[in-house]
C-alpha cells in the first residue's frame, strides 16, 4: 500500500507537534475509540529518527490501496508506558 496525507495538515502538524507524518515506525494496534463502521483506524507507536516517542493515527483506504495519515504527535507518558509494556512482552 502507498501512504498519503494532506500536505497542509502535515505542515500544521509539524508546527503544532514538531512531528512530520513520515517520521515514526514501530508497534501497530487498532484505534477502537475512533474507528467507525465506515472507517477502521489504526495507531502506530514508536520512535522517530530523532528518538522521540510518537503516536500516529491512520486509516486504510482499500478502494485505492493507500493509507491516509490522520495525525502524528509526541506520545503521552501513559502511551510511552504502553510501548515499554510491548517491548517487555517480547
């Protein structure tokens, strides 16, 4: 699948959170709180190139095989603890 995002939102996201949409990689999980019957959302939690813990929300657009990035930001302390919990499970 290809990744896609609104470049205007990418710039706004960087100004607000100092995070570009193409920074993170890591652990993936469903975003059950924000998914709808029409749009299943996912979260990625991991480190950026600058070793910042980030969380990214995205949705898969199956009709054209792309991924739409919805948001990217610095992880909250409880999200960082969740990531550490994933690492301990391995």
